[in-house]
C-alpha cells in the first residue's frame, strides 16, 4: 500500500477494512483446501523453518505465524495492517508463542524490522490469483527484507483459463438482466403516464449499465469438473522468488486454442489458479505441496471466476475455440482487474471481442 494519507485511507476503506472482521477470517480458516495446503507445506518442510527468521505478510488472525513457530522458527514477525492484529496477539499468547512471534500492526510498506528474514509466508492470493493486488506488497517485502537465497511460501503461481459449460448458471444471469430491463420498461411507462416525463433518452445507458453488471462482469462460481470443456490452458506462470512488480500488473495478451472433445453447449470461460510450495533453488522444499483452486478440488473460498458469453455456443466434436485473453488493472481501482476476451469458433466470422470487469 503506497501513496499519501488520503490514498491510504481510501485503500483501507475499499480493501483492508473487511479483513478486520473475525467473520471474514473465519471464512478463510474454514477453507480446508487452503488450510491443509499451508499446514502441510510448513510442517512437512520443518528443515526450512528450524532456527530461522520468518516474516508473515498480512498475518490476519496469525495462524500461519503460529504454524511457522510450531515448525521451529526462532523468530516470526507477523505483520498485519488492520485491528485484526489485536486478535492475532491474543491468539499467539493463548497458544504460548509470544516469545517467538511478534505481531506488528503496520502496512507491509511501512514495516521496520531489525533484521533480514529467511522465509516470507503469506496468503496474498485473490480471485483469479491477482485480484486485490496484495502481491505488490509481498514483492516489496521480499525485495527489502528477504536474505539472498531465502524462500517464499508459496514459491510459484500458475493461472489457468478454460472453456466451460454451465447453462443453468449462465441463463440465470441472462434472466436477471432481462428482468431488470422489464422493470425499466415498466418504470419508463409509469414516468410517462403518471408524471409526463419521457425517460427514453436513458434507455441505452441503463441497458449498458445493466449488461455490464449482469453479463460483462465476472462471477464467483463453484464449478464442478464436469463443467470444464477441453484442456485448460496456462495463461501466466510466476516464480515468486524472483518475479517483479511489473509481473503483478496482469496478464499480457496470450493466445488460447481449445478443442471441444464432444458435442456440448459452451457457456463461456473460467479462470482459476494454483500455487506451489517449492522453497527456493538454494533452499528447496523436501515435500512439494500444491494448493489448487480448480474445479477438481471442490470448494475453496476463491472459487472460480466465470466469464459468461451473452450467447452460448453450440459445439460439435473437435470444434476449435481460439482467441486471446488479457488481464489488466482497472483505472478506477488498482486493486481490481478487467479482462479482455477475443474468441472465435472454428476460425469462422469476425472474432467476438468483449471486456469483463472482475469486481
């Protein structure tokens, strides 16, 4: 988090404040796919933590710091910007680890440590990996505080993009849009009949506004593996030990080519991610752990981000879906992203080009 006091206050109101509530922390702590991955990665690689100094960026309730201490860390600095730091201190004390873990209420950017650290642990990932832009803070912490040869936990991240078929869900969104337009038409008629005001000049802007909300905004969805059509494609890979702030800006335009394996209606596309706990080249993990937010894993609080098409595509066996995808920060809120999709069916006609907001 960078900028002047006004920028920081706005950032807190828009992003950080939700993390100061225990109900939000509870939602993440009840995500057992998430919890098992971090716990396994730390406890099965105790050799990396024993006697070492650890920084936990965005510690929240302090659970990752507690596990690092239980794995043998000599010192853990648990950084938390919100008042959740108060609860983290209480939790650390209750678990008898106050002599190892120091909870510091500070933004990562304003953090002042007495020494460099051997390991940085953080659960920074947002929807479709990059949303919320906490990776920026983790990179800054790594650049400033991690010793050469230190390890990032997680150490690598991969973003996936796939065609999907989930017509019940897509049609619900389309029906919501159509219902909103019907309500507008009723409103427009009443304004004319009751108050002699013609609001038809607003028909177009209202329709665009509602289409942007219902159709051209991505949707958090819990997909099942049978919703995935064809082979998902990798659209971005990052080594978190070496990646830069420029890497966190988004996904440069990347092509995709998906072959539909059987007759099906394609409803749109979806994105998700994995992170790996491999340590670093100098200090590798003995036990490699992968945290996946893909449909094959069942529920995670990240779910998958779905980008539904306004018009579904009826495909036959071996239909080719080709195109490009690009993801970039929104001007109005740098923690949020937009996604440009261009796709074509069997190379016929003009490619469909559409932009989705990732709210």
